[in-house]
C-alpha cells in the first residue's frame, strides 16, 4: 500500500499529516510513502529528511496518482479535489456535519474517506485520538499566549524592590485542554482556579494543584463517553454567580468549555467583562465553536473595557513541530489498524471504523 | 564439683546466646548471624548436658542418645533443606509440634518417680499439658497449611465445646497435682484430653490466621520447656523456654496487629478466613495478599532492579515528592530505579510528566511504555503507585473488557509486584483488575503518599 | 498462703530470673519489622528446642533395662533434635533472602 | 517636597515612574504628588487610582511648574525639555555616556539630575537598583517570548500519541536576567544549560537546576562590583568550542551577556547559526548594546537559516504593570534616601549619590 | 517468715518499676511518667526495708532514720526545685556524688564486723572504692560546671600520675580482701586514695566533656550500689545498681557518639576543651554552640511558633523539598510554621520563591521581610537554612560593614535560633556573622538537605 | 580455681540475674534520642539512689549506743535521700519541657 502526503493549503496551517520519523515507521511496516514537495517545511521537516526516511518526493499530481491512501491534517482543499481517483482513500480531519458541500463533492469522486476527529474516546483508540493529542498542545499554547499577552508575571516574587503577587489564572472547562492549561499555568507559578460542569473533574483539577470551583447542580449534568452533556440555563446562572468573584480578580482567563457537537456555551458576558481587572487577558479556545466569551472573535484580539480577549482557532498549528509529530503518530496508529497485511480491512462492526467512516466508495454515511 | 560449675557456665553461655540471637533476629542485617549464634549456644548446651555430670552412664544409653540425635539431625536437616521456600511456615509448625511432643513425653516418663513432690508434679503436669496441646495443635496447623485439610471445620458451638474440654483438662491436672496418684493412668487421661484440646482449638481456624496460631503454639512450647527447666532446675531450659514464651507472646500480638486483627479477637476463637476478596461477589477471583509498609520496604530494599509505575492515584495523593524521595533513597542503597510512564496514565496527556518534573525527578529515569515493557522480566519489584487500568491484564486477555486492545505495562512479568492504593475499587474504566489477585502481587492499602512515607521510614531503619 | 510465701522465699532468685527473662523477651521483640515476624518465629521455635535437654536428662537417669522407657526417651530425643536442627536450618534458609547485595 | 509624574513619550514605553501605591507611600512620608493625565494608563493604572491615593492629576505644564522633583522612567523627551525650571530635580534613567547632547541641554536648564541606572551594586542600595529589578523581569519575559515563538513545547510529555522530548534551552550570561531566564525555562520543563565568564555563577546556575558549561580560562576574568570584566578573544574562542555542541542542539537560546559599560560581546556568529536546528529561536537581550548575536537587530525578528532571531530592546515595558511597580519602589527608596526631613541632602561623599549624580545645578559631572 | 516474703515481693516490684521507668525514660512521650513510676518503686523499696524485718529495733534508731530521711528529702527537694533550669547538669552531678558518698560510708561502717568473709569484704571494698571515686569525681565536676573551678588543671604527665594512684588503690584493695586486717586503718587509706583518684580523674577534663564524665560517674555509683546489693543479698540494690551500671555505660557511649568523640578517646584521658570557635583567629568572638540534629528536632517539635529563613544555601543544597517536608511534619504536630523571605536571599530576585514554589510550599506561608520582622519576638525557634548575610546583625550595628544599611531579618529577637550551614565560612558579602556567636544560636553543621532529613527523622521518632 | 567454681555454683542464680539485668540495661538505652540523654542520666542517677537501702540496713543493724556509727549512718541516710529525692525531682523538672501541647 502506498501512502501519499499532501501539503496543507489552509491559511495559517503549518502542520503536516506524516513526519519523516513516522514515514520511516510506515516503511518499516511494508508501506510505501510518497510526499509532495515541501509538505513538511512549515513544521521544519525538510524534503531531505523525508528522503532519508525513504520517502519519494514528487509533485502533487504524482502523489495523487500513485498513492492508495491520501493522508492530511485538514479536509481536502477545493484545489485538491480534482486530483482524487476512484477507490482512493482519504484520511484526515473532515467535520462532515459542517462541511456537507465538500463531502458531497468528495463522494462524487467515489472515494472512501475517514474523519480523524470522529475517533471515539475509548481506551483502545486513545493512541489515534487526534482531538486529545491536539487539544493537549492547545492547552499549553493558550497559557503561553496568555502569559505573553499579560503585562504581569505569573509567579510570586519577593524582591528588594517589593513583592509581586502571583498572577491569578481562571480556567473554564477541565477537559484535555483545560487540564494541560492548569498544569502549565501552575508550573509558571500562577494561582490557578478552574471550574467545570462534570463533578469528577474536581479531583483531576486538584491533582494538578488547581483550586476547583464547584457548582452545586440539581440537574444531572453527567458526562457521556468522555464528553460532557450540555449544561442547563440554571446551571450556567449558578456557575456565573459562583465564579464571578474569581473572574473579577483573575489576570488571565482561559475558556475551553465545550459539549461535543454543540455550540460552545456562553460563559462570560460583556457585563462580566466590564467588571474584570484592567489589564486582564482572556484566551477563548472555543472561539471556533462560537466562543465561550461574548466579545471573542476567531483569530482576532479584541481590547475592550481594559480587557484583552484573544480568540485563536488553530492553536496546535502554532506548535507545528510537536503537533505534526503527534498527529502523525495518531495517523500511523489508525492506518495500521485499518490495513492488515497490505489489505484494507473495513469491519463496520468495529466501533472505531463505524465512527470514523464518512464516505464508503462514494456513499455518504455521515453528513 | 568442677563439672557442675562448667555445666553452669555452659548453660549461662547458652542463655546469653539465646538472648543475643533473638535480638539479632530482630534486624534484617544481623538476623542470619543471630540464628547461627543461637544454634551454637544450643549445641554447647546439649553437649554439656550429655557429658558434664558425675554419674556413670551405661554405654547403651549413650549409644541410644547419640543414635537418636543422629536420626533427628538427619531427618530435620533433610526436611529443612529439601522443602520449597513456599512451604516454610508449615515446616515451622511441624518442628514446633516436635518440641511440644518432646515436652509431653518427658512428662510421661518423669511422672512415676516424682510423686513425692507436689512442686515437681506440678511442673510435670504443666509441661505435659502445654506440650501436648502444642503438639496436636501444631500438627493440625501443619496439615492445614499443607493442604491436607483445607477448610476450617466448625462444629456448632465449638467455642463452648472447647471450653468444656479445657476445663476438664485443668480440673484433672489440679487433681493430679493435689492427689499425686501412684498410677500414671490419670496422667494418660490428661495427655489424651490435652491432645484433643489442641486439635479442637486449631481445627475451626482458617488458613489465613495460621501464622498467628503457630506463633501462639510456639510460645506454648516455650512455656512447656520452661516448666521442664523448673523440674530439673535446669537454667538453659528455663531461660530458653521463658524467653521464647515471652517473646513468642509479644510476637503473636505484633502479628495480629500487622494483620489488623485484635488480640482478643484471636484469643476468643474468632479466628476465621478473612482473606480479602475483591468486589461484592468476593471469593471467586482468588485471594488478595495485603502487606505492611515494612514488608514492602524489605522487598524494595533487597531488590536490584525496581520499576515504579505511577498512575492517577499518585496525582490524587500528591505523592510525587514522596516517591522521588523513595527513589533517591533506594538508589543510595544500590537499587536501580526507573519509572515506567504509561502514555495514558493519569487524566491528561503528560500528567505523570508534569508531576514528576515538579518533584525534580531526572528526565532520564522516565522510560516510556515501549522501551520498558521488555525490561519487566528482569525486574525484582514493580511498585505500582495509584495506577490501575494501565496495568490491567484484561486489556490483553479479555476481549469483552472495555479496555481490550489498549496496550498496557507488562508488570506481571516482574518477580514481585507491590500495589499502593486505598481500596479494591476500580479505576477510570470501572473494571476489576485481576493483577491484584496475582500471587506475585502484594497490596499495600492506604493513601499513596502515606504508604510511601511509611515505606521510606521502614527502609531507613534497615 | 504459707506455702506461697515459702515458695517465694525459696525461689526468689528464680522468680527474678523469670521476670527478667520475660522483660528481655518483650524488649527484644518490640521493634521488629513485620517482614521478620516469620523468621523470628522460626528462630524462637528452634530455641525452645532446648527442651531436648530434658529428654537427654531423662535418658541419662534411666535404668538401662527399662526398655519401654528407653524407647519413649529415644523418641523424645529424636523429636527434640528434629525441633532443634530443623528449626535452625529452616530459619537460616528463610534468612538467605536478606543477604546483602554485592 | 512635591513629586511630579510625567507620562512617558518613548515609543513602546508603557511603564510609569510612580504607581498609585507608591504615590500613597510618598504622601504618607509627607511628600506631595502631582501627575500628568493618563501617566499610568499604559500600565493599567488609571487616573482615578492615583486620585484615590491622594495624587493631584493635572496637565504636563502644571506638573513641571509645581513639582520639585520630576520622576521618570526614560530620559526626558525632546518635547519635555522646555518645561524644566531652574533648580528642579530630575530622577530617571539617563545613560549620560550615550546621551551627551541631551545632558548638555538639560544642564543648560540649570537643573539637578540623577541617573537611576548608575546606582552602584552594593548591599544597601539593592532596593534602589533598577537594573536588577528590570533585568529580572526581562529575563522572565525573554523566556515567555521565546516559548511563544518556538513551535515546540518545553516539557517532556509521554502521551498516547508518542513521547515529546523536552525543549533544550541554552542561556548565555548568568547575571540577573540570565538567572531568572534559567528559573523560568526550568519551571516550564525545559532542559536548561547556561554559560558565563564568571566561574562563581556555576553554583548559582546549578542551584536553579541548570547544567553549567564551564569554560576553562587561563586569563583572570574576574568580576568587579557585581559586574563582569570583559572577556578576552581567547576566552570567546574557547567558549564557542565548548558551547557549540549545546548550541547546535538547542531549541531556544537566550543571550544576556554583558560587561558593564562595554559593547556586548559577540557570542554567536552567523556561521554558528547556520549549524543550528531548523526551527530554533534566539532571543538576544543585549541587542541594545550591540547584540550578542551576529544577525540580531533591535526590535526586529530576523528569520535566517531556519532560525528565528528576536531582538527586543525594552522587555520590561512588556510587563508594564510589574515593571512599573518595581521601578516605582526603587524610585521611592532612592528619593526617601535623598530627601531627609523635606530637605534634599546631597552628600557627595556617599557612594550612591556620587555614583548617580549626573548634573548638579547645571554642572555636568558625567557625560 | 511472712515479712520476708513480702519484703521480697516489694523488692521485686521495685526492680520492675526501675526497669519500666528506665524504659519509659527513653521516649519523650513517656519519659516523665517513667520517672514517676521509678520514684514510686523506690518509695516502696525504702519503706519495705524500714518496716519489713523480724528484728526489734530501738526507737532511737527509727527516729534517726526518719530524721535523716526528712532532712534529706527537704534539702533535696528544695535544691532541685529552686535551681535554675540551666544549672540542671551540675545538680545531677551533685546528687550523683551524694549516692557515691552513701556507698562509701556503708563500706566504712560495715567493714569491722565482716572480716570473717572474704566475699563480703570484697563487696565492701569494691563498693567503697567505686563509691568514693564517684563521690569526689562528681564533686569536682559539679564545681567545674558551677563555675567555681573554670579551667581544666593539667599537671604534666597527669595520665601516668593517675595511673599510679589507681594501681596503688587497687593493690591496697586486693591486700585488704586477702588479708582482711582487723584494723580499719587500711580501709581508711583506701578511702583516701580513692577520693584522690576521683579528683585527679576529673580535674584535667574540660567543661565541654563534663556531661560524659558525669554519665560515667553515674554508672560508677550504680556499680557501687550493686556491690551493696551483693553484700546484703539485697535484690533491690542489686538490680537497681546493675541496671544503672549497664544503662549508664551504654548512655556514656551514646553521649560520646553524639558528640562525635570516640570512647577510647574518653577513657584514656584525652578529654579536652573542644568548644568550637570561629575563623582562624578563634576564641575572641565568643564560642559557637554546635548541636546535633536530635537537639534541633526537639527544639522544633516542642515549639509553638517556628519561622524558617531560607537563603542561598537552601538553593545550593537543593533542600527545598526537604524543608517543605519538615514544615508539613511540624504543622501536623501542631507547630505553626512560616517562611521569612528576605528580598535578596539567594542570588537572584525571587530565588527563594522559585525554589519553594517548586516544592509546592503554600504561597500563604511565605511572608516578606517587613511583615515578618515584628513577629520574631513571639517566635520560639528560627530555623536559618543556608542564609547568612540576610540575617547578619552587622548590617544594623556596624557602619564599617559592607552590608551596613541593608535591612535584615531580625532573627535575634526569637527565643532560639538554629542555623544550618556547612562551616563557619562567610556568605556572599564575605563577612563574619556575629549571629553565630549569639548564646541563643545553635549551629547544626552539614549540608542543609542532609541536616533537614536528619531532623525529620528525629522528629518522627519522638 | 576451686573457690571460683564454688562461687559459681553457689551464686549461679545471682549471676544470671546480673547478666540479665545488664542485658536489660543495654537493651533499654540503645534507641534513645540524644536529647533525652541528660534526663535519662538524671533518672538513672535517681535510681542508683537505691543505695540508701544499704544505709538504712546499716542503721537497723547498729547497736543503739554506737554513737559514732549512728552519726555516720545518719549522714549516709541523709546523703542517700538527697540522691533519691533530688534525683527524681530534678529529672521531673527537666522533663517538664516535654509536656505535650494542648
Ligand atoms: N492520560 C490521559 O490522557 C487520560 C485521559 C482520560 C482518561 N484516561 C484514563 O485514565 C486511566 C488512567 O489509568 P491509571 O492507572 O493512571 O489510573 P486509574 O486506572 O484511574 O486508577 C487510579 C487508581 O489510583 C487509586 N488512587 C486514587 N487515589 C489514590 C490515593 N490518594 N492513594 C492511593 N491510590 C489512589 C485508585 O484506587 P483506590 O480508589 O482504591 O485508591 C485507582 O484505582 C486509564 O483508564 C485512561 O484511559 C487517561
Ligand atoms: N537575591 C539577589 O537578587 C542577590 C543577587 C546578588 C547577590 N545577592 C547577595 O547574596 C546574599 C544572599 O544572602 P543569603 O543569606 O541568602 O546567602 P549568603 O549570605 O550567600 O549565605 C549562604 C550561606 O549558605 C551556606 N551554604 C551554602 N551551601 C550550603 C549547603 N549545601 N548546605 C548548607 N548551607 C550551605 C553557606 O555557608 P557554608 O559555606 O558554611 O555552608 C553560606 O554562608 C546577600 O549578600 C545578597 O546581597 C543577592
Ligand atoms: N483553538 C484551538 O486551536 C483549539 C485546539 C484544541 C481544542 N480547542 C477547543 O478547546 C476546547 C476544549 O477541548 P478539549 O479537548 O479539552 O475538550 P473536552 O471535551 O475534553 O473538554 C471540554 C470541557 O468543558 C466542560 N464543559 C462543558 N460545558 C461546560 C460549562 N458550561 N461550564 C464549564 N465547563 C463545561 C466539559 O465538562 C469538559 O470537561 C474545545 O472547544 C475545542 O474545540 C481549540
Ligand atoms: N532587552 C531588554 O529589554 C533588556 C532588559 C534588561 C536587561 N537587558 C540586558 O540583558 C543583559 C543582562 O542584564 P543583567 O542585568 O542580567 O546583567 P548582568 O551584568 O547581571 O549579567 C550579565 C552577565 O553576562 C556575563 N558575561 C559577560 N561576558 C560574557 C561572555 N563573554 N560570555 C558569557 N557570559 C558573559 C557576565 O558575567 C554576567 O553574569 C544586558 O545586556 C542588559 O542590558 C535587556
């Protein structure tokens, strides 16, 4: 089987679906790998690195012609669509429910497509879970961006010129991204508080040294398959009351709250922002899903009421080296799971395949 | 006259070696040497007894004594050397029974020509009574551990029944001492009653409590020997017997404590099968071995290679600093320590890294799953600290398990496994873990930080 | 009562010895790590094998023609030896695991 | 005595010489304080905060008219010069040796001026030492900027999608800034190496968990008064050899090497940069003094040979809140040392006054 | 007959209380109760001795005995209660001397009517000899500690001289035992010689070693009492005396070890004034008190308020985790612990913050200089961990000092100061620190991490 | 030599008691923290005050008209009492500092 690596075309995207190291792993497993020129350059992987790993470097048309499986990070770009061949397999992020038009066009090409972001959160699929691996990096990066935007330092410092109180960081949503954000902020010496809708996250947040703000909920806001259920209005109101006090003292706020497949919950209103500290910073990680913060806008920095609100849609791309490494490893695990003895092996009974298979030989299964 | 003084000195030496030996047995560093010292003292005492006296002895008797010693030595040595390590406790029970029997036989033999002295008869009767109980009880304990007699047999109201036998035996004993009948028939009756009591005493008790019972019977035999000492005015027997009697009693108490049982619980026959079994449906999955921090400490201290497997429980207990301290301590003692980091240990990617970096654990000591898995088979002890799912063999063996297919750390390959957690509760995946029922696994229950701190203290005292 | 006082006066030194020995026994065991409980029990077991001295004394005082007595005495010595030898050897084997690392 | 706070005019400068808190301290000591409108706004101190502290807010002209002492962070701007009155006292950074023209103009106004950066590094002056207090913040900020620019994360992370090796950080110069940079990089989980010309810094770097690269020097490159002496060519060559290996493996390099009053030593040549890792980042803190790095340029980000070279001249200003707080505290300590019982007390025998007094009633003492 | 038995029982009880009391004295928790138990046993033994015998006693003698006891009790109690805490050790020496004198006097009185028994005379002579040495030696030790006799007086070759006296005394003792002369004149000579030896033995020894000497003389008195026990066949005296004799010897050894001296060193007269003095020019600045981790542990454990002052040495030793552990341990024991952070402690601004944050020390526990300075005077113990310049009073007192004018932490206001550092070397500023010579200051030399770990262990064992 | 053996045979129990007591003394002191050394020494000091019993016995056996003897005996009892009472009280005072916190 031959795997084809395509350069990403989405603006600002620096990741690549397969790194030279992982290409080598593929080859060791009996795959062949071809890659488009400069496919990994933005992630600081050069063509010569790929070649050393045994990858054939060529132009885009040849990659599409030769490869059985096209691997990508983002969904195929408009310009790439014509190249697809019947029976070809595409693996990458797809977001079929938001990209119905694209899916239709792909289906017309009679290809088979898997969506990496739909890998279920079950134990044996953990090593293919791109959402986890990328969110983790995003959580780290959100804190670094916040620390850079903040005109204060994080740690407590007692110096000859007086004592600097530690920065106060507040984190909404203690999922994968939120936990890593807690850990990173804590490492830098901040006083960290966190809140989430799922009660079991209390222990997890505390295990990283954060103080947890627990909202007492009557409603059974339980989680399903590792993702939270949507919160009630009642809950959001209570949360606001409880967290407000911390919010108005916070120097840096990071919001990561999301319920899988829904619009992001609105956690911070403009009214609240007005009462925040002058100079505070908010990083809204859920901005792509509508944002947890009223004023946030994708890939913009809004300064209002003395507060800087940063919305970033593609944080992992800012850590392109590591993000590509992890994504490639997830891809490797997924592909080697799909392909047994050089043969594609689509067992639709299997939870992972059932969950990720979006187009099967031109038939749209999810959209 | 001289021989008597030398005999006295020999016995004094023996008594001192017994005490010294016992003391040295109390610390891992000196224990073996202590045992040897006591053995030397014993040899001196025995040889002195045989040779240092003023009487002219018939050669036949000498021959018989030497023959008996030769036979006993041969059999004892042979059994002790041949038997497997795992059968040691039952062997102790067996040898203890032999001692009890000796004491009983002495009583039987000495009775008839001592009926003039109430004091001597009292000593004889006491030695016989206790020795017999110790003998028959030890034999039952032996059989139980041996597997010949697996289940505890409980007659209804066995407690009352036992009490009646005991009272009967004591009454008979008092009668004999007071009346001192010429005929030894009463003594034989007492002998029989005592044997019966020993059997009845041990039979209802479950296997898990056997070590405590053996320790108790051990101090009984000590007592029986002490009565022999009174009988013959023999200081070696007296001191040795009393020493074992008192030390054995304390040891018994210490053992019940280590097992989290109370002494009254033990004395009043509430012995039972209290092996811990997991979950509500207990029993079926096999037994769980619960150990003390001290046991864990010994295992770790005398290992050459140790691998620490941290999990979410480490984070919850905030035990990262403690585990680092333990690691440094072990390294200082020449143990080679590594950490096995499972990719999904904890609740976020890199959770263990964050914690261990905070505690300043050397990055080079952290080994990831693929690299460490082949190393477990050369590992003496794996210390699992609050990890559960990431070491659950069900991921490999049980296709029905929700974690089936997840790669795990192959801790089962190691020689010993110590698991630190608070209970038998499952981890994140909510499933039972058969690792905990593995015979190689020792569970140390309690908060991980507490447990580690205790282990550190134990090791420091070694 | 009189007998009791007599007993005390006649055996006061023995009583001291017993009391002291008990004290020593308790004191020696108090601080022993749990993992040494079994070896210690085994070692103590070997020590009470000192009862063999009684068996030897019985034999030494026996009339050479009291065959039944001799037989029982013989058995007693054998059993006592078993206790002593087996006890010490088993303890030694158990303690092998505590050998120090090279 | 009346203290006047002027808004900074230097481009990019967000600090303010006296914060509301310190203004309050001044007033408690019997001073009066006036401030220009919005003097502290860039540091998130608002006029109302000053007023609450008892400060009179007015326009620039009034401040200059009323105040006995003008306090500033930067040297007076061209536009401010006309406002000075004879006998007025100026306190702030001055760099008289680089600003001879400015000093002349100031002297013409017959004022008295003290340069804060010339405070000697002696024990009793530690609480006035602005270079320390600002360098300390700069060291922290340099790492945050570097971490943000780097397309990798700092800590070691073993995840389901593979292991990320920790970033390697190399720090040149273990002074105030270098030490804080070590601490910050270490906190974030990087593997940190450091080098310096002064051998006593080895223990200091190690006390923060860095590995020290010690250059064996024959020359007696000892330190003087807390600052290093200039290194010989011989030393620099040896240093290069020793450190090269670490440099070529480093992900982030921070250079802070400086010998007081000299041009910054050239520590990294273009030749070396070529051999560095693709994607590595250099932050040159000494760029204002000529730079430790061959390609670095003030307040520019240069990307060459796959390496990003960041030169930043005013790092403390990026942490304006804390930097102002510390600067203000230093200023407070200096002013209360100068003014005893409402009387200026210029004892030229005193080491601190002798060191900082640049213009005395129009007489230029240093230039 | 009955009285004799009851007397025996009383003595047995006394012997048991002595052992139990001694045992309980070995742990801080039970020490006081142990002392009281032993005192009760002693009272029983004394009363039994007075009342339980079959002889008819002249009332005069009874009156004298009670008068003597009353006088002794009154004086003893009065002295013991009145004397200042700091004078305790010399008081122990004084009372020890009294015991020695008693033993000697008994010997003098018993000699004449026992010359028929070599055994009894041997016991008398031994008791007299040892008691006298103990008496005169203790008196000298008392005088020295008391200040009446400050300097060690060393005759040339005093070692040889002492040896000669000792040999003469022993020879005379042997002569008396063998010949048993009727006249007590030889005994008086022995008495005189023994007193002389005691004086000569202690006089060359410096004040710092006095506690060891007192402990040694203490075990001597125990021995003297034991010989009294042999003489009278008195079990209370025998057991009490032997117990103190053996325990005292072990204690002496333990004390020399705690002082880092060897026993031979002590026995062969190499006692000396080894008070540590600072720098090369020693002596002039006063003395430095060096303490053990155990002493530091006690001070900390029994304090109510402790302030930790970290400095650059904490960073060098990487002792941040250890100090946090100590802090947590003390908090658990009810001690209130804070950290005083000097603004320039360490080598960079915020150096201590970085370290302590790494060890997870609660931010709220870190107090800056201005806030903590007024609190020192209510502080029981300040623990200075590798800090030097930031606690150097020269900054306030000595205008010539390079650090003059720098604000410092006012640790001198606290009741006790413990300083952990490796040597008397100066810190960053390169200047001497008079704090170390403050009488309130105890220096614990060694790497800070090591020292803290040792203190932790000591406290855990309390 | 004969005398030595006699001595042993006649006093064997005493010898045991002494040996055991030595053992107990050693065992009790082995694990004492250094800070308790002084109180322990002081406590031991009080215990050897048991020598007062000797002084009392001397007095009890004294002829009531042996005034010199009585005087010396009187002094001996006084000194012994000093040792006992002073010793225990001083020890108690020292140990006051170990009282547990409320
Ligand atoms: N790493 C990730 O990214 C991630 C994310 C989401 C889910 N997960 C899942 O999380 C699990 C991780 O496995 P794991 O082995 O690390 O954890 P685990 O399976 O959740 O087991 C943790 C164990 O620690 C014990 N524990 C909790 N607190 C303790 C304390 N204070 N002292 C001692 N023991 C304590 C618990 O037992 P007791 O209650 O008996 O003490 C529990 O069994 C996996 O199932 C993984 O799939 C991982
Ligand atoms: N904070 C800053 O920004 C900064 C910057 C530059 C200079 N300084 C200066 O640095 C000094 C800081 O004062 P400080 O009290 O923190 O430190 P210090 O005065 O330098 O004293 C540190 C002490 O720690 C001891 N020490 C070193 N290693 C040790 C170890 N492993 N274990 C135990 N003790 C150890 C040393 O004594 P031994 O050698 O006897 O062990 C030394 O006396 C001040 O003079 C300050 O002005 C501070
Ligand atoms: N901007 C980026 O580049 C980028 C990259 C990765 C992830 N993300 C986003 O970050 C967010 C978190 O990602 P994740 O992987 O950690 O998801 P996750 O599902 O693991 O975590 C989301 C958490 O939010 C919590 N939550 C839901 N509703 C809440 C509410 N009302 N209040 C408080 N908490 C609530 C959930 O309980 C859950 O713990 C998502 O929005 C994701 O899209 C953004
Ligand atoms: N960019 C900014 O905004 C900003 C802010 C503050 C400080 N700085 C600059 O940062 C630098 C460091 O400041 P600091 O306060 O730490 O100064 P410092 O004097 O405390 O430290 C400088 C260190 O560099 C070392 N050094 C000198 N020559 C060297 C050489 N050849 N090789 C290795 N090390 C050498 C010295 O020994 C000294 O330890 C200075 O250049 C300063 O101007 C820049």
